[in-house]
C-alpha cells in the first residue's frame, strides 16, 4: 500500500518491483505521465478499500480505549464481599462502566496477571510473586443453626452425631467451601449432608433457618440470625485486596480501589 493513499495521490512505490511481485503490468507511461492499467485500477480500488477499513479500525480502537479508560475491572471470590460496597460506589459514580466478575482463586490470579482485571477481593490470601495482597478487613466466621435448636442452652447438639446436620454452602465458591470444610474438620464437626445454593439465593435460604451454615458474623447481625458463640467454633479470617505489584492502576480503577 505504499504506492498510493488515494486516487489522487502520487505513486510512491517502486512500480517495477510491485509489477514483478504481482507478475502483471500496473502502469504505463504516456509522455511524462504515468497511468494505471486495468489491473492497476483493480489494485487501486482494493487499496482504497483497505485504507477505508484501516480508518474504521482506527476509530474503533480509539473508542475502545476511551471505553477502557472509563471501565473499572475487578473480580471477587464471593459476591457478598462486594455487594454492599459495590451498590454504594456505583450510586455515587454513575459515570463509570464496570467489568465485575465472581470467579475462583486460580482464575482471579490469572486474570490479574493477564491485565484482564486490575484488582480483586477475596476471602483467601493470594500468594504469587507478581501480586501484592493485603488484608483490609478482619472478620469472624461463625456457625448459624436451625430454629429447632433455639432452646438448647449449651449448644451440645452441634457435637451430637445422632442429629443429621445439613450444611448449606455457596455453589460458586469452591475455594471458600474447601477452606470451610477443612476448618469444620479441625473443629471435630461432622457434615452429614451438604446443600449447594447459588450465591444470589444463599441469603434467602439461610434466613429460613432450616440448615446449618458457616457464615460471617456480620451476616448474622444483618439478618438477625443466632450463632454459636463458643470460641472454639469461631474461625478468624480476613478479606484481602490484591493487585499487580509495581503496576499503577488507571485513574478510575484506583478510585474504587481506594474506596
């Protein structure tokens, strides 16, 4: 395409070399002027089409970059980690667009490294040489129980293996579930049956109080759910905020990151 930019442009390409490459005559001379053959006209039309497509592509790329500069891209290992703060943030920042994902820890790590997202919230720390991970909130995970045990003063039912204990877990947070189950084992608690519920519905299920659940104490307080207060049955955890080391977040992502 070096030989012409539009129909009125001068020929810049080495015409002989171009003709040799295509094995056709593209130009002919008449006096001091150079004209296009039929094949040259065909090539010129194609070249003009190419430049038009390049101009369209340039415009699309520009718009895409403008969109990316206004888009906050992040992920979370669980929807509950972002639901309330996300609602609060977008309420005051309607000018931004959002790329928000709920994903596994392995996928979150890969997306941070590949620049698919700029930061992430998780209930499990990320240990990777390219990622900076910092705890931002400490929280206690407690056991809430079915309403049929409301009048059990010593909570002895939790260790009674004759009582079938059905625990409900978030369906899309396998990493958290594995961590929870391992903690229950260290607490010498048996899970007789596990029910997996979509993140969007787990709060509604837990509120019905028909199952046992391993949930943050903040959820118990918000939903007015009783929980077992024994220190041996409380797990102390943190919520972590992660991003690439030595990489600056763009302006809009940095704003929510700080928030």
